[in-house]
C-alpha cells in the first residue's frame, strides 16, 4: 500500500504564500495522477490541482494564476506553491494518489489558514 505524507500547512496572512509538499512511497510514474484537494468547514471536498503521470496539469478556476503544482520525480514528491492567498483558501488540504484502476490513496490532510 502506497503511503502519502503531506507537509507545509500553516497560518499565513492574506496575500502571503505557502508551499505544500506530498511525498509518496511509490514511483510517480506508476500512478495515473497525483493531486491536491481541499475541504473547508461546511463545504464539499474540491479539486485544487492535479498532475498526470506525463506531467500535464489541471487547476480549479479559483486558483488559476495563483497556485502552481509541480513534481520532483526523483523524490516521488509533488508540491503546491500557493501565492496571493485569500481567506477563502482556508481549508484542510489533502494529497491524493490516483491509480490506473481508479483506486486512490489519500493523505491525512494539512491545515491551511489564511487570516490577518
């Protein structure tokens, strides 16, 4: 079973930046995709960004131009660089590994709070 470990959350002021990391115990190339979801209190979990095994990326409209997903294939790690953060970005951010058989593995989540 692949293990997924997230890090990098915290408290930041509006307009600030944070970088999340997600390390997987298996090879990125064996996964269909990896990505980040978030869930704010009282709201459904939503896709933030994803990166496919070939490197293609996908973003939610709400984060386009502010967030960047990237990966280090040597470390089997993906990153989410979050700039120009807004209070509405406050949520628990989850890393997910998606497999070709449509199964998935989720991380434990990391809290991101944007507040002055």
